[in-house]
């Protein structure tokens, strides 16, 4: 069987990310990186005008650094010059590259391969790198994302058809827009926290997780937004004390607002 990618929600907040190249491809990457709160250093002699306006306008013209990058919603550092091998060591600490992710977004295939080889030689195979338009040199792929305030969905073709996944995302987005997903996720988070407070300790963990899973299945994606949290917490306490996972047959109608 052909190996598949492991789809993860990668937490990049306050971590260093290197973007090599400041053109059109880099712009598409920054649109996805900026919301994660990562600390971006971008290198390139020529910068896409829109990229510069949106994400580099607060960088100091001399140092290229924006100390208020978190507040301004842009990159941390903009280096307006050709990539040099030494740039990989900007924040290096011993064998640690201090790059959570390296993205190569340049049209020069020869230089891209050189950077990839140097990264792996310098920091080891565990260093994550993505080389635009060169699938074999990618440890990670950028998929098509659909999201609202509280939910994120990733669709990936493992680099085979990015435009197709974007079209599929739009189709799915139209269907999901009919559901009150943000309220559903909010209710589930509140309910989960509430039952945790009423059943603490290792012995209760299995029961609590099974109860939450069963409760979510019963309400389903179309009814979780109507959950009556207080009533469900009371139901949990009753079921926990009795040691049963059998929900009442009228759960949705009885425990909805």
C-alpha cells in the first residue's frame, strides 16, 4: 500500500519559520502562515508589492525587523537580498536550527535543490522543509483549507492536484455553511470542560471520554448547536453515578434549547 501523509494541526505560535523567496508563491504561503502566529523571516531581493504592503510594511528599513510583528500581523524580519547559505544559521543554537519550518519559494530549481541538500546536511533529516513545485523535496504539503471561527478542515492530494483540492474545498464549504458549526464546537468545548470538573481522576477518564463521544454522536453535526449544557451536565452526573452509558431515547428533544 502506498504510504499516506499524516495530517496534523501544526502549532507554530511564536516559532521561527524561514521563507526563502518573496514572490507570488511566498505570498500564498504567508496568507496561511500569518494566522498561526509564527515568527517569520523572509528572504528575497525582490518582493511582491502586495506581500510587502500586507506583511512587511512595518519592518525597519535598516534592520528589516518589526519588533511589534505580533500586533501588526506581519513578518518578524524581512531580508531584502539574495539568499546566502549563512542565512540558515541566523538563529541556530548548536545542532538546533531553531526553524520549525523552512519554505523554499523560488523559481530556480538548481538553487532550490542546493538549499534542500544543505538543510538536510546541516540540520538532519528531521528538519521540516517544503520546496515549492518539487514534490520529492517536500516533507510537508500545503493543502486546501476551509475554516470558520472555531473549525479548520484540511484537504490534501499530497501535492498531486492543488487546484482540484481547492475546488473540492469550495464545494464542501458551501455545504458546511448551512450548519451552525461555530456554536456546535463552542457547546462541545463547554460541555467537555464541565463534565471534566464533575468527574476528575484517572478512573473517570475512560467513562468521561466514552460519554462525550456517545453524546456527540447522538446530537450529530446538525443538532450540537442546540445542546442544553446545564441539563446535559446533570444527565452526565446521573449516568456517571449509575455507571451507565445508555442515554435516554429522547435525548435530543429533552436536552436541547
